[in-house]
């Protein structure tokens, strides 16, 4: 389970591509996998960060985005036996993807505005609010599209803030300024100059400076001897805590927008690169941010005026918080990972020598606790049951195995009159890693394709919320409470149309 990530960072490129890839790599790690980053630029601070997170980092001496780059990346990925190759950056185009696919590798391409002339990747991910299918008309028939903010990649430090509620002050007094990891045009200095002109009593600010920012000393000098305290922080590891501390932020129109939306922090956005324009304009149209426009066209006086207005207008901030948190729920990394995991395993029919394995899985205490009958299953009873299911033409029984042929779990369908009732369990070693919903989706797709079944029913004990979540994530809809064998059960169903 190796995730091979080709991405770069520099003063010109910025750090956003690496940071969102880090979010995906962390989710992969938590699922038991290993992440390898491959970079052609020197970014020592970022490389230190990646290594501190137990990520392996390799360096390529190639021209970024060249055919040689693609070939060397593919060869290295094959050498590592990578499950997936992830490519993120504007230098990587159609030919680059084509070369990766010629090496028979699975490719996830992270994109922002449809810059490649054609798309050969297995999956294209565009987490931006303006993402739409029209950007990817020239794609291969097999290419899947993951579009929109529900796929926003948030790093591990944000996950613990799911469900957190922001409290709003009548007069906001705490400002956060973060304009990306590099900020080559030193727009941060203009913002600091603007903040000096904001007349709100008790104001304080934190200015976050990325490791690739070459203007640190100038910013440190500018932030001293002001009418209110400005704290300069570099290579910050606790961004969610700072976003929770702040009442208002001044930011660039990049991927930080999705982090701030998740945290419900009212923000003023400056456009530092042309590819940020659509994000800023769309977010402003939705009432999520205040768009200050292109950074060269905004003066320090204008920054001061717009910041002051937002600080004293609590109603406006309240709406921005509500609208922004509706956009990003913090589950984006898990959603993307579930698509990658569909390729972690395959299904095979149950065999006679699976009898004991299934008995051991069924008799696990945590499985019995959520079953409609909590009694332990005697071996001789299990053998009789297994034999009856094995020879029954109306029972379809799969074992999920990974690339090393290790069983992950089981899923069974009992069929009657074009409908099936499903039962599923995951081996204890693979639980809490999102395998359940992936297995359900894969098996349902298979059974709908192979049979004339139209509806699949799942009956789940009301206390078994983990299974309810897994089936819901796989596309099942709850039909409410019913009765099964004298017990209350939640009925969830899915139709064949979902897979047509």
C-alpha cells in the first residue's frame, strides 16, 4: 500500500500543492499505507516537515514536467511497487499523464482549472468550488472525476475540529494573516501596512509566514513598534488553533480558503495568482468571503477600510461563518481515499476452506455484540449453515482479498424475487480504515452487473452506527425502523439505478 506523490514547491510554485498532498498522504498513512514524496525542487523546510511525519522523500534531477520527469517518476514508482501515483502541479500536462499510464500505473491527477489539453489519469481531483465536467471534456472513457469542495483535502491537524462551533464577538479584535507559503511579491508587507491604519481598540494580529517566504526579516521589522501587537510566526504547525483563535482572516485565494471555510473563519481574500481569481469571485458571490481583488490593485488604505468594516459588522461575519461551513465538512481526504481503496482489494467467491475463517470472524465478540443474535456460534452449527449457503444458488458469497491475497472481510447476498439482503463484516485488523464502505460499493456494483437483482436491503441493529455509516457512505438510503426476527432494525436500501 504505497502512495507515490510527485509534487514540487518553491518561491514561484508556492507550497499549496505539497500541503494538500500531505493531507492525502496522512489519510493514506492512517489507513495503514506508506507515502513517498518525489520532488524536483529544493524545499528544505517542507522536506523536513514531510520526514517528521514519517514520509519518505526522494529527489529527481530533471526538468519539471518533461518527458524525462514522467519516465523517471514512473520507473521509481514501479520500483516501489506503488499502488497509486499522485501528480499535482501546473507543469504536468497530457503527455506526462500518458507516459505514467504507459507504465501501467494507477494515476490520480490533482488539478485546479483544466490546464492539461487531455486527461489520461484514472482519477482527476479538482477540489475547487468552480470545478465542473466541462473542464475535462477531453478525457479517457475510464477517467473518474472528483469535483467540488466535498473533496477538499485537509491535513490531519484539522480532523479533530470536526463539529467545532465558532463563537462570534460583537466587535472582532483578533486578526490572522496568511498569504501562502512563499508570497514572492511580498503582499504580506502591504497587509501589515494596512493593518497599521485600522482603528479598532484592543486589536491584535498573528501573521503567518511560510518557510519559502524570502521576506521574513523585512516583515519582522515592519511588525515592530506598531499601535497594536502583531506576532510573526514561521513554519506554523498549529494552523487550526490559530484559525480558531482568530475572528477574521486576510488570506490568498488558494487552498487555504478550504481550511478557513471548514473552520468557519470570516475572511478577506486577495488574489495573488490568476488561477485564484475564479475561487475568490465564486466564494464572494456565495457570501463566504470578501474579495479584495488582484493584489496589485489594492492599496493599504483599501485593505484597512475593508478589514475595519468586517471587524465591526457581526451580522456579516455570522452569515460568512454559516455559508463557509456548509461548503467544507472536513471529510474530503476520506472521500478521496475511498476511491483509491476500491483498488486495494478484489472479490473472490467463497471457497470451502473459508469455513473456519468465517466462523472466527462471526464469533468475534464485537461482531456478536452488533448481531441480532448475540450468542456465540457453535462450530458444528456453523459448518451446517456454511454448507447450506455454499450450495444455495440464491446465496452469493464473496471474500475480499488485498494484493497479497490476505482476506480483508466478507459480504453475502441472500436473494429472493429480484431483491437481495446483504450482510457484511471486516476482519478486526482492517477495521476503522474505511474498508467497509469500499467493500460494499464494490460488491454491490458486481452483483448488480452479474444478476437481475434490482434492490439490495440491509438490516442493521440500531446500536450498530458504524455499519449504518458504512452503508450510507456506500449510497444506501435509510427507510427508517422496521422489525426483523422480532428485533428492531434500521432498513437501508440501494437500487440498481445507482450503478447504471
